[in-house]
C-alpha cells in the first residue's frame, strides 16, 4: 500500500517573495547530502535550471571556480562525500515498485556537476526518505524490501530495512559513524560492468602503467587497484598523511588518468572522457592502494574518490574491491589473506576490508566460471539518518528557475 502526501504539504512555495524548495537532508553510511522529490524538479525541466537549483541548495559557485569557497551559503560541506544530491521518485512497473534515483555529484569549488556515477553510501538514505515521505509503507511483520534503480549506472539494488510493530527501525552501528541508527542492508544485483559493461575493462587482470602494476575492475564502480608497496606505502597510513604527500598524489593522478583512458570511461552522454576530464574528475575512476591486513580482516585499503582520500571506504568501492579479491592474479587477490575460494556453485563469500574507520564487511555471491568469478550480487550493511526535512530559501534564484519550479505545483 502506498500513500501520496498532499502536494501542498511539501512543495515549492513563495514566502516573503523568496522561492523556497523542499528538501530532505540525510546521511547514508558515511556520506551526507540531499534527497529531492523529482516531482518538483522533473527531467523535463531544462538541465541548466536543474543544475542552478543544485548550486543554490549546496552553496557552490554559480559559475567558474572559487577554491576558497567554504559552502557557508548552502548545505554542502567541502568533501565530495558531503556534496551529493539525489533526485528520487517512485516507479511502478508491472506491479513492482521501486525507488528510481539520479545522483548529482557536486564539488565545493566549482559549479560543474557530475552525473556519471551512483553512491552506495547515500543510496542507503533512499528507503528512509521514501518511508518518511509516506510514498511507500513499511511492513511490521517482516523485512521491508525496496528496489532501488539508479539511472546514472543502470544498477538495481535491493534495500532491506526492519521495522518493529511499534514503528521503530532496527538499528545498527557501522565503521565511521558514532552510534546506532536505522539499519539498511543493500544487495547490489548484477553489479559487474556498471560503467563499462565488463569485469575487466582493459581486458587484462593486471596492467602496467608508468612501471606500476594495477588492476582495473568494474563491479558497482570502475576502480584502479594499486599495490601499496610499489608506491612506497603500506595501506595503513592515516588518510591526512597520504593527502598531504604531493608526490604520491601526483603519481596517483597519473595512474587514474592513464587507467581511465585504457578503460574507455565515458561521460554520461557516452562521449569518451579526455585526459583533462579524468584529471579533474570527482567520481571516476575510483582508485585505491591495498596492503596486507593487520586487524583480522582479509585486506587493508586506503581509498580515493579520486581527488581526496576517503575517511573510511565507500560501499560501492568496497564491493568492487571484495570482488577483485576473487579474480585470480589481480593485485587485490595477490595482497589479500584468507579469502574463501570460489566453487562451481554460487556461494556467499565474505570479505572483511580494513579501512581508516574500522572494518567494512562485504559479501559477494559468486561462483567460478571459465577461470573468473561469475558474480550474481554483492551485499553490504549501512545505516541511515534523517538530519532534517524542510524548505530552503533560494535567495538568488533566477526568474526562470522560480517560474519553472512554481509551475510544477499547478
């Protein structure tokens, strides 16, 4: 059963002559951002107006670059992990219901918006948003499963939440987040080749770039996996120390740019990304360095988004790295310790990933086929938190944006 809230309860409005736009500010996993009901800013709006809306909401430059921007005029907060916005809606096809979402990734210092990838962490916030909006109803007699279809990548994830008869969510703790919050289990279905269509986008298990050995793998997200030892690291360094090492970061950028070109990564419009576009990309390819585990896990990682080191481990990247440990001869497989071997039948393979915030537990459902893993799904646990719901005044909105958003309410 679904219940649509009145469009006038939570819709764009004029107040004191200023357009105010309804938002949910949420945390999903270790990311924060906004979820916007697509009803009020549909894809039929000119893209320029949708992007203008996002810049106002997140406090990024309306045009050009401003490296000193601190986003004090919006809800974004510096790091790429806190500059995410989902447009979301409910999709009903042949009796099945799903949340369909489109992610916009912003940066603090410029107005360009990346529409090319999904975010596994923020995806955990989508079912909480839909339930809070009363667009979907929760079950109290068992798990509430909600399919999540992402338009950026085409990936379908199944979310699972548990709500008790008293209406309270089952809570869980995760690394990188202080305290227990509503638990969301996410099952990524058929995650191989999310961006490139291939498990090994270059066709090789290992590539040599500038004398460094890397594995390029695409499971949920395209990622470049490097052996920390070849870069003079261990995979256990503090993230701030790695980010402050300019020589290391320059090498890392050369690797992700060259690897991105070899993988044939494209923009959302299907055009191949140039080296310059890859160099300034905030989203793809991800890149990480891996080392031997030291705290009871199977592998240690330091993960980059790619411009900045991640305080923990993105879940999409975690699923990719976990899958990579199952690829014979890959950098991840060479470094990992104690991962269960694949058999001829599908089985759950647990991979514990040591990261700066603790341990990310991933599960890969896979079997061995023709020497490579045949991956059916990958699962991980996150939790989510509603930070606020309300209207954000858009003091500098253009006349065109005001007119277009108000027209959606008629």
